[in-house]
């Protein structure tokens, strides 16, 4: 889809219309600004890298953002509520439970298929917003000066150039836009691969999300409709390669060995898809006339299911700053002061979530007996220590870490 004619000069050009970039486009759509969205792969294509076969665990804060954006009604019917979270360590005694009801919450969050989220976001964009969509289209080159950015766009073999005040890098972990602005990204390979699939256990999941730490990495089971569960099985690389060749029975046998029989026997398994895991962290969240959001800013291990939730808070904050400043005359969406506010707002939340996620992976990967003992004690202590549970629940509502909560996450629409 590519609209023709009209202006080629924008306030904001978003590169990448995946989970985070498309959400930003929907958030900016009602603000009366000239916004372009450039996405390489149509949202319902089999090769779409963001809206693929994964499911995403959404925090309550993220659900509220999607609701305020008018997107939640498009996914609600296929969203599965998480009532409790159960954390355990294979071969050890300690475990912890967090119960939404005990925390005074209706849910700890919801699980949503990525494809459904893509359909809901893109149907909002296609239903007559003013956002100019270039898709399928790729950014070929970027040049910038003090006043604007020139973005080369190639669609169906034809090249065009658009100009914009602000470019948003929402083009994922390998962000070419981030590189074009000279921002380095540090990357640490976890030497692990997450094998994602769907399983059907004998017993109903009861809307409990399970996180189980095993010697080779964490195993997560997220509740889905029809009694099924999403399985995220983290394995070292060599074992993951092998696991992709196992028969369904062999694969389920291994899952059973690691997870145990809390949900009875695993009866069926779907198609398996491997995701190599690394921590990627951009050195900054803006540079020149570029704001960096979502995976382009930070690619996380999925252990705590926080990557998209964090990316949504990136765009909710950026959209709010833009909404507040747009009445200034003259308005410049790429002004240094605006981007400095964005950097400052995101710093604590981003730093905290990256440290928490990376710390969790390291803590539960350690072969040291003393560390293993401590985490066993830690899980037991967590289970009987209400303030720790309440702190984690606040994270789920988007109010964690003392960071300012964006309006969209409080249910306040941007106008
Ligand atoms: C196995 C796994 C499970 C996960 N589970 C969870 C979870 O439960 N909860 C959670 O919060 N997070 C989860 N995450 C993290 C979440 O998937 C990411 O945070 C999210 O996908 C980031 O979205 P994004 O739009 O920033 O980047 P991406 O999803 O990488 O999207 C980037 C988009 O940019 C486009 N693009 C790239 N280059 C160009 C270009 N040059 N021109 C035009 N378009 C371009 C791509 O086609 C793509 O659509 C998980 C991640 C993994 C790997």
C-alpha cells in the first residue's frame, strides 16, 4: 500500500511498522501532524518478522495503552487473561506465586497472538487516518542536516525521497536508521535459543502463567484459549538445533522432564520456531533528528516478557511529548529539547528493565552452588514477602520503578 500524490514533507517519519512502530503511528494519528510510516513487509504476510506466530504477554499498563488507542477492542476476543504467575526452579524446593486477586487486580496481564495485534493496529491505520503509509517499502538511505532529514524510500522498485523533521527508528534490533545516525549498539549473545511453540496439556491451565528455571535456561508456559499454552523453551544453542529435529513425542518428553506434571501430560505440540537470544542495547535513545524506540533501542531476552511492554512505554512517552509541544510556534518535532525530554523520561524505566531482565538470565544461568542456594531461598522469601510481590504487581500496571507513567497508560487520550 502506498498513497500517491500529496506532500512528501513530514513532521515525523516512522521507519518500521512492527509492533512498536505501528503503535506509535496509531498514537500520533489524531494529533493533526504530517506523519509517514514506512514498513518493509505487509502485516499479514507469512514473512512479517514482528507479527509472526509468537504470542505476547501484555502487562495491564500495555493493555490500557492499547485500549486508549482504540486497539484493544480488536484483540480482546482472542486475549487470554493471566490470573496468577507461578515461578519455580527445576530440582529445587523454592517457588513463588503472584496472584492478581491478592494484589487487588483483575488480572496480572493478558496473552495476545502477535498476528492479531498486527491486524488490529493496521486496521486502525487503514481505516482512514491521516498517516501516510508506505508499505511494502524500504528505507534505502538517510541524509540529515540541522533542519531536516531526507529519507530515501524504495517501493515496488521505484525510488522517492521524503523530508521530515523527525525520524523514528522503529526498525528492530538491527536498526539501519540507528546506524545512519551513528548510534552504536552493544550486543551480548546469550548463547541461548528460545524454541517457541503451542502445547496442549492434559489439565486446564487455570489462567496461570508458569516460569520455570532449568539448568539450560528458563521455560515459560503462557495460557491461551482452548486450554492450550504458548511454550517458550530456552535451550543452549546446540540443544536447540537438536530439538528442532526431534519428533513431537521426543520434544514433548523433554518438555515434560523439565516442567514436570503440574498440568498432567502434554498431549499435542504445534510447529516449533527458534529465536536466537541476545541483549542489544543502543548507546543512546536519540541522536540528531532521530528518536530510537522499541527493539531498535533495546532487544531483550524474553524471560520476563518485557520487551514489547517497554517499547510501548517508549512510544507512549514520545507521543505525549510531541502532543504537548505541537502547539508551539514554530513546531519542530525533531528539536533537540524535545528529544532531550524523551531521553530523560525513558532513562530510568529502560535502565531498570534491562538490568532486571539481564540479571534474571544471569542469576538463573549460574552453575555456582552458592548462587543456586540463594535463588532457592530468594524464591521462598519472595513467596512470603508481600511488599516484593506488590512491587512486581506495580510493574504489571505500568507504575513500576518510580518512572512517570505516560497518559496513555493511565487511560488519558492524547489530544
Ligand atoms: C521469543 C520471543 C518472545 C517474546 N515475548 C514477549 C512477551 O511476551 N512480552 C513482551 O513484552 N515482549 C516479548 N518479546 C519482545 C517483543 O517481541 C519485541 O519487543 C517487539 O517485537 C519489538 O517490536 P519492534 O516493533 O520494536 O521491532 P520488530 O518486531 O523487530 O519490528 C521491526 C519492524 O521494522 C521493519 N523494518 C526493518 N527494517 C526496515 C527498513 N529498512 N525499512 C522499513 N521497514 C523496516 C520490519 O519489517 C518490522 O516490521 C518477545 C521476543 C521474543 C524473541
